[in-house]
C-alpha cells in the first residue's frame, strides 16, 4: 500500500490469495460501490511442462479464485450501497488457447465463465458485472516490452461510469504477470462486434436500444440490421 499515492485514495493491504486479508478488507471497506479485480499472475507454463500442476494452482489462486472470493466477500456491501458494479480485468487469452501459456489461458477462461455466472447471480441485487478483456496496455508493467499497446485510458473509458477508477487502477498498480512470465504475446483486437438476435414485443424497440446504448457507452456504435 505504501507505493500508492493518489489523491482521495486510501490504500488497503490485500493479498487476494489470503482469506484473512479479504475478510479484513471487506470489513474495513463497507462503503464500496465498485469492486475492480485487477490482480493476476502468469508463469508461462504449458499443460505438459514439469511442475504444471503446481503452476496451475498458483495461477488459479490469483487469477480465478481471488476474484471469486473478493466478489463473494464484497457482494453484501455492494447490495447495501445500491448494487454497484464489479469489473473483472481479464484477458483476450480468455478466448485463445496458446500452448506456451496454456495455464494462464485456462485461468482467464475460467474467469470469463465465472464473470458470466456472477452477472446472473447478482442481477437480483442490481450489481452490474463487467468483464474487461485486454491485450497489452501501456502501463508500468509493460514499460520494458516492445510491441503495440493499448492506451489504458481508452480501455478504461469503454467501461462507462467505472472508467475513472479503472484509469487510476491501471496507472498505480503492477500486475505481476510481466515480472513472472517474461514476454507474453497477446492478441490485440482493434475492433470487435456483437450481434443481438431477438424478438421484441411491439412498441419496445426504442426501450431496448436505449438500454443497449446506455450499457455500451458513447465509444461503441449500435446499429439495427
């Protein structure tokens, strides 16, 4: 926490693999309305590599079980504060299998699935759950690596109301992935699209479009085909 110097921010010591730290943070931060799960590690391990099972335990503890435990611990506070939101910072490798980083890919794919399930489970308490799937971002973690990098401010802006907090998170935290795994090649999509195929009740078209545009934000184009 001593490395964090941000106006208006109170640093809290938190090891996402420690049940005691998570419980203490949840008790201390009862006014939370936004939870950002940004911690992650990568060991650069393939499925058949020596020590792969132990590496998998390490990566899943941080990349998958950490966000899961934090979401569970902070869900009551989010509900008490109007629902709020959870942002899980994942990776485009959630959708891509790369043998050299197979364990990392698996942990992020599991995070993707958990995010989707969590979104449905917390719907009743009006907690918005977002998965952020990034490639290389221009942060301190990737400062020594060559290659195209996304502007973290531009990535954060796509999350809507959470963008200000995400910008601070990206700029003031160091994800251990780059330090532990060395060079990591990510697929960085420049454009993405999603199709919503559904049947609407007469007279509800504008209401649906307004909801989609509100969720997508001003940086996303919505078209009716």
